[in-house]
């Protein structure tokens, strides 16, 4: 398979995965999980019902306060956009019969999210005595767009069951997920490298290219994480998704549009700082090692430049949507950015047909639209100086990575 076809195939696979994860019309779905605990139903009910006396047992729940019959306000350790604990008001309905007990919960107010986020959500918990203890069944129903959040909810539900089991055994509900462990992330990075390997050729050179791409992805996500830290996120982490790359996750929701723009831009921004030193190192080094530097520079520039395309799910689109509030300005800026990136492709000699095909792929990708989680209160608007900084930052990142690609291609293939 030619390099062009491999790249197009990889782009198509990524497009399909992104659509499946964030945009597929999954519809209304119910997650159901059952576990048996070695405790009587009354004891379990006191823990798992928001109206229970021990409803604050979980480490993520700081307090659970009964406001009125059927109303509970819970305070969570997760911070909101200001860094304060998130609070939620719940409507709870309990029932009991000869077979056991049940509890239905809906969220009627959230200090961080708009009420529309919880419109279709309902959670039901069923308790029934079984030999040796109590069977707890949790059923969560919601409407989903994309499978990513559905999978996340399932993982969180399994962790809650494990934490409850640990609480009953030891009095501590602290459970650390396997996914967040550094060893797991390192393993996923290696897996991602191996899955990318066939697209570059199953030989030593292909493995080297795949490994370089993984390193570039790590550097890109470290840039996002550095920006999160600079804006006061106390806990940030990186999650590797094989084939798709990495995802940097902040410790709280965004507070301002400028924060969104900078955190999105710093993925490519941190890598842009490496362009000049890598070029200087190549000029000083040369030889076989210099060729490897050029290849790395090409991979670095190409990955980050593609991320700066003005598509909704890409960093470039995130930045432009914050800088330009008017639709006309956003469309004009998106056109200019796309034109600049296409010019880089034309400048290095990519076939016009390949550029048109790539543009078609990214146009389709841009249709994987908005949605997302709506905050309860609008983000702080950007000031004129902030718009200027973000806009020139985007320009600098595009220029540097574009030059990195041209510099490397001129010396590798010129």
C-alpha cells in the first residue's frame, strides 16, 4: 500500500472512531449492573440511597443533606469552574414491598451544569435479600450522543460497586482506577504505537515512524496539561486511546473563553517551541542522525498542523470559536487557516487529488458538530487583548509547524 493510501486510510479510521465516540446517535440507553454484598438490605439501603443515613460514605461525596421529604442536596469533591465543590439537588423516591426496596433518583439542580444535561437522566436502585447478603441492581437511563460518555458512565458505575464492597470490608471507599495508573497509560501508548505500525510499513522504518508519532502525541498532550496547570487545575491527566492518540483532561470545567483558547492552543504551542532547536540541531549535526531529526520534525509539524485545522473537534476550531464571536468572522478565519494549511501541502508537492480528498475528509469531520456539555453559566467572554493574543498565538503555531514541514521535506526529498 502506498504512503498516500495509508494516510488516507488512517484518516478515515480516525474519522469513523471520532464519529462513533462523540457523535453517533446512540439514543436512550440503560446501563444495568448487579452485585451481591455481604450485608442486610437495611445496611445497604443506608449507603446507596441519597436519603440514607450514610449516603456520604463515598470519597467523592463530601456531604448529603436532606432538604425536605424526597429532596436531598449533595456536595461533591469535584470542583466547579471556580474551584468550589459541585452541589446537586436530587429528587428521590423510595419504595418497599415484599420482594425488597427500590429508590429512584433524578437531578433537578446542578451548580456546574445546565439543567438540560440532566433532562433525560434517571437512576433506579433495587435491593433484594439473597442467601448470604443483599443483591443491589443499579439501572442508569439517559440519552447519549456518541458512546464515549456511555462507556465512562459504565466504568464509574463499576468503580462505585467496587468502592462499596471495599467500604463494607474496611471502612474505606477509596478506589483508584486502573485506567489512570501510569503503567496502564504506558501500556496503551505502546499498544497505540503497534496499531499504527502497519500504516507506515511493517519494517524497522515503519516502527520508527510509529514511535515518533507516539512521542509527538505525548508532547502535544503535555502542552495541554501545562496550560491546565497554569490556569489552576489541581489535577490533570492524560488518557491514551489507541489509534486516536491521547486526550488531556483538566481537573475542573473551563471558567473563561480565554482559558479554552489557550488550553487548546498549547497542544501545538508547546511543540512549536521545539521547531527552532530541532532545526539548529540538524544544521549542526547533519549525517544519518540529521536525517532522523528531519523525519521527526516532519512528523511533529504534520501532526500539529492538522490539529490546527478549523474543525469543531480540533484545537484550531476550538481557538477560532473563542476568538471570533460573529459567524462571518469565524467563517473568514476558518477559510484562511484552511487555505494556509493546504498551501503547505501544495508547497511540499502533495498531489492535488490527495489535498482535495483530505479537504473532503476534514470537511465531513467538521460536520461532527457542536453538542457537548453546556455549563450552567456562560463562560467569561474574551477581552480585546486576549483575542489578539490568542489569534497571534494561532498564527505563530501555524507558521512554525508549516515551516517545519517545508524545511524537512526540502531536505529529505529535494
